[in-house]
């Protein structure tokens, strides 16, 4: 199965092409959030290096968020349109899992929490744990305050590894938290997603059945939407888009 | 190489997701338009992040429907045309990403199109273009007079210094309690009223072709609020008529002045606000009387708003002119001619 995997959820951009589980070629950039310039040229180059044609692809696997709204949208639009236009399978994988599943495998059963910075002391977080050859979800992906995450670790009283987009504020909060002895912060090189890992996760996953409906997992509605819903309880409609 | 001259076009610069197939640059085989207007109405204007989210919900459905309705396959296509600016960056990126994916997947040339060129070429579905030519472009985001010496050459003679005409409509609409977008309702009210308030005609006397609507907007809002404070209710039809008369006067007079200095064979009226009946009627009457040799081409009502067919029409010309983008094409929110 010839797979193209795409992740542009945050600053890094990672693209890989694999044949089943075998990596053919991959490129990871960590330059900018301006992924629009690099996604398609990188895909074009990798597929050409492999000597493939676009039509040779069997499956597209995409990191579908959470992450930067624009970044996730570029990957999902590209992936969704490629799958549609080539009439091949599309698989979406949590952007947190791309990093978390890989790191958790190296942690010998110890839960691994991945965080993306969601601003204003909030994070997108998820936890994974490798047990008896299985990857379990220790914490379902969610948008939460960093405080709440630390409290959750404290309540569970389990030693965990943490990886992701830390800033100085997060580090300080960990240091001051009663849970700090439970937390091992992994270095930044663990936080770079690899599209090869993404391809492996997506290879055996169920493809999307309603391709047109496939959208990113933002894990957060827009501020405008939240304010409107607060002022108009029960008025939310099924769809706000119509053909004219 | 496909033998038919078919362009697949994408447009997603604001709050409409649209995909179209156009033949020979002037025949619409399909023009699928998914509008988000009901969504943004809740917020009183387009919210960029909400718009981007809607675009990604619609893009592949619009693409598939456009090909289905046109009854063509990718093998029949000559090129993929895409709006890459101006517009909202997040919205543009959905269309640009999708268009690039399709172009790469099917080895098709990618043709970048300026959204404003698209608006002008909406008139190509009415008449063949003869040059030199001039266009009055009026929309929610833009108000421009554009001179075209030749096919696909664009020179801005004048543009708005503050609000676009469509923006001014929306702002005074908010004061009158008209839901976004206000243009159509104000236009209807204006037809039932008279210009009794004589709002200022901004920059009419200036020796350039630039526009300004902020003075008019302020005068309108002051008149309305002063009356409100006195406990008076002004006739909304007369208010609308007075506002519209002032906008139309400025747009038409600047255009006529430009026509005097730049003799052209055709004048094009296009853009979202070009659907305004007051503007259409007035421009028609004045141009016919003062410039009988100039043919006025009004973009069809259905194609005044944002749509991909107009991008296909412009894209067909851009394709013939050899304009191409590679896979690094990015959205250019501030793109100008
Ligand atoms: Zn427009």
C-alpha cells in the first residue's frame, strides 16, 4: 500500500511516503508556520524521488488536529482534496497522537502526555500509554487549562512523561505544582512530529467514510461562535451553508 | 492534451466556496456556489475563522458537483485556475490548497488569478471584450476604476481611500437595523424614497479618481442619531434614497470623468455592489447620453457576487497568456493589480 502522510499541525512540517510500513522518503522542516509554500512542493519532490505518479498512491494519512487552525487546515484541505480527486482512501489521525504514540513506545508503560500550546495558559493535551503491545489512551484529547492538566496528574498519582510545546510559564507551573515529582519533562527533540510515524498509525486505521464531511479536529469553537451560542441558547442550526 | 478548452476554477476568497467549469472562457458548464451568508449574519459580518471553517466543509463537495454538472472528467480539462488574492488569508488558503492538489494529481497547469480580474471577467459572459476598456469595480471590499489597454492588462486609475462602497452600505445598514449584508434592502428602500437629506458627495471636486465614503457614512449616522435624540423618526426610505444617491453620484461622476480622459470602447460594471439597481440604471442612462460610442457591459446579476465562473473566464485568458504558478503558490491577501 503506497501511503502519503502529511502533518502541518504546528511549526514543524513533516511529509512521508511509505510502502506499507517501509519508509521510502520523508522530509521534516521546522522553519515557519507558512506551510502553504512548502506542502505541495515537498509532496511533489518526494513522490518524484520515489519514481511514483500521483495516481500510484493508495492512501492519504493526515494529522487532523488539534494544532494551529491554519496549519491543520492546509494539511486537511490538501489531504482531503487529494483523496477525493484521486479517489483513494483518507485516514485522519490526531496530531497529538502522532507524537504521543511514538514517544509512549519508548517510555516502558509510563503514560506520556503531549501538549500543544493553545495560548492564554491553555493547552491541547492527550495522554498515551503502551501496554502489552497496545497503545491505550491514558487521557482523551482535549482543550484544557494547563492548571487543570497538572491537577489531573496530581489526582491520578501516576508518574508521567510530558512532551510538547512548553514555554517558560508552563515550566514554572510544573515546578510549583504538587505534582512536579510525578512529571518528567522530555526534551524538545521528542516533540517534533514524524510523518513516518503518522503513516504507520494510519496504515491499519479505518478510512474516512464521508469524505466531504471530513474536517479538522479544532477542539475549540471560535470565539464569535461561542459568544453567539451563549446569547442564543438552543438556536444553533444543523447547517449554515447553502448552495445558491 | 485535452482538445476542448475547459478550465476548472476555484474561488474561496471571502464567504463563498465556489467551483466552476468554463468552456472557451465564456461558456459556463457549471458554477457551484455554497454561500455562508446565513452563518455570518449571526455576527453582523464575516468572521474570518468561521469562514475558513465553512470553506473546508464545502470544498470537495463543490469540486465533485462542478465536474458532475459539467459532465466532464479531469482528462477533459486544460488547466486549473485559482483565486490567490485579494481576500481573507484563511479563506484563500482553502481554495489555493485544493487547487494545487488537483493540479498536481492530474498533471494540469495551475493558473493564478487575481480576484478583481475575476470580477471584471464576469462581464465576459455577456459580451466579447474589445480594448481599450474600463471597469468600475464595486464590492464589499473594493471600489476601483480600472483601465485595460489590452487583454489582461490592468491599471488602477482610482480606488477608495477608506471604506469600500459595500462596507459603507453595511455600516449604515447596521444603524438602520438591517441585517448583514445590507445592500439589497437599502437598494429596495431607496427606490421607494427620495433624496431629501442631500448628504455630502465626497471628493467630487478633487482632480483624481479616488473615492471616499467615510464622510458620507458619518453624515448619515449623525443625521440619524441627532433625530433620534430629538425623539424624531426619519423616513427610512428617504434616508436610504439619500445615502444611495450620494454613493451613486460619486461612483458615476468619477467614472464619467475617467471616461473623458481615457477614451475606451467598453465600460464594465462589476463586483457585488454592481447588483445595485440604482447604480445600474444611473450608469446606463449617463453613459448612453454622454458617451454614445462606449458600450456598457453590466456583469450579470447572478455573477456580480463571488463565484468561480468569473475566475474561470479570467483564468482562460491568463492561461493563454502563459501565466502559471508552481506548487509553492501562496495566498496573497493584499494582492493588487
Ligand atoms: Zn469579490
